[in-house]
């Protein structure tokens, strides 16, 4: 491209204009390769009743366009960037290229649902190149907290590397055929407590299975290799559900 531009300047204007021609080409090249400026999205995150959620992680994601990705859940193809909410519940997601984003949020505080997983609709935020967009509001709605206790009397479980583990798998299967992992809430000398937050009044199935260990349920009955399955549909007025399992030994 540079060579063809150089020839046109030389042929039309002659040798005396060669410097100007190169200067024009330099400007053209700089214009062509100059990266577009990134922007940012600023706003607040809170519960639907106004509950502050400092420490919530808010992220800008690109919505999937394949198939009929109706919410819930809203499927995303990639996460562009994210930020942690300040003590004042504000967030700033920096370094975002121009484009259309949806704002999702996760929190370690139990009882709150990511709008990208569970909201009936998720607003799209359109960001221009270099724009610093302000005034965005991310609202997390309440859900039912399901508690799962995993007793480990023989201390067979290893220390987890993160909040989600798979040695004993605890998941909720939704009517949309998607799995939602329970997260470790606490660990003590006798085992660990896990929890998963689910929408009220929607049918789910709790599945608990020992990938590496034999389990028993709260009655002492052995959990089959395929796992323990428990249908769930919890109303807003219901008492929080809880389940207890015990690691009985290693699988060989």
C-alpha cells in the first residue's frame, strides 16, 4: 500500500514534491494504524431492595447471538473486563473497546442472583469509542439460599483451591438444563458448608455426588454412584432448605 501511494505522488507532482508525499503517507499510515480509544462504564450495584453489596464483582460481557438465547439465562460469549464494587457500591469498568455490553454481577453474599443468569431481560449498554459512560445501575434480585453440609469425620477431603470444588460435586440443575455450582461458604474441623442461591418458585434439581468418595445421606443410606437427586422449588415464604451428607470413604 505504501509503495503504490508513493508512485502516485511521484508521477503526478514530480521530484520536488517527494518530501510532501512521504509526509502525507506518514499521516495516512498513522491514521490507519492508530488504535481506537477505549472507554469505561461507571455505575452502582445493589440488591433489589436497596441492600448495599460492596465487594460485588461487576463485569461487562458480550451477549451471545447464536440461537435463541432468551433470558434467563443470558448467555455470553466473552467477558471484556470487570471491577469490584467499592464500599459505596460504585464501580468503574475500565479499558473497554467500543461495543454493546451487558452488565452482570456476582457476590459472595448469599441470597443474591446474577442478573445475567436469572433476570427476565438484561439491558444492553452501548459504548462509543473513548466514551466514559456513567449512571449505570446493576440490580441483583433475592433468591433462596440452599445449604449443603458435607461432613468429613475421617478428614479425607483435601483443602480446596477455590470456592468451587469437584471432589464432592454439588450442583443445581435448572429447567433450562444448565448446571449451577454450589460454592464453599465455610470450612471447619468436621467438614465444610456449601451453598447455592436459586430463584424463588422455579423448579430445580439438587445433585450431590462423590466423584472421588463414597457418600451417605442424612439417614445413613448410601448415595448411589449417579448421585443424590432432590427436586427443589422454593417459595419466598418457605424456610431455607438444608441437606447433610457424609464422606464415608474413598472410591477405588
